């Protein structure tokens, strides 16, 4: 997604990438750590506040949820196997259109 304000640091060595990004946007406020080693990807999300309908699709998670949230998430894709972990809480009403 596009954000209003991003600052961070990035490092590329060969095919590997490491980045730390601080994002300040109405839909996402927090920190993203991205580590890519060859085909393996790890993304850590430390969400101060954000819109769940923006964040989940950005992590390739398709759930019919909307609302404000905060929390920590980890996305791993190692050897083509995706794994998601995280804890979050909602600040206002969460809505689920259908499951």
C-alpha cells in the first residue's frame, strides 16, 4: 500500500535485503522490519495503530475483517511455506462481512 510518510534504512548485499521502516499513515502507524535472504522472506510488523483491512491484504491474508487494530505480527515465507503469527487488539468495532 502507499503511505503518507515513511522513513527507514535498507541494506542490500548480493540477493539479500534488510530494511527497517517507520510508517506514519492514517491506515498504518508503526514499524516494519523486512529480511529477504534468497527466496526466504521474514516480515515483522509492530503496529501502533492501523486499519486491519489495509494490513492483512498487504501480508497476503485474505479475511473479510475491517476495523482499527494494534499489535504485532510476523510473516515468514521459507522454502515456499508461509506462516503467520501475531497478537492484536481492536480499538473500535471489528466487522466481518462473511467467512
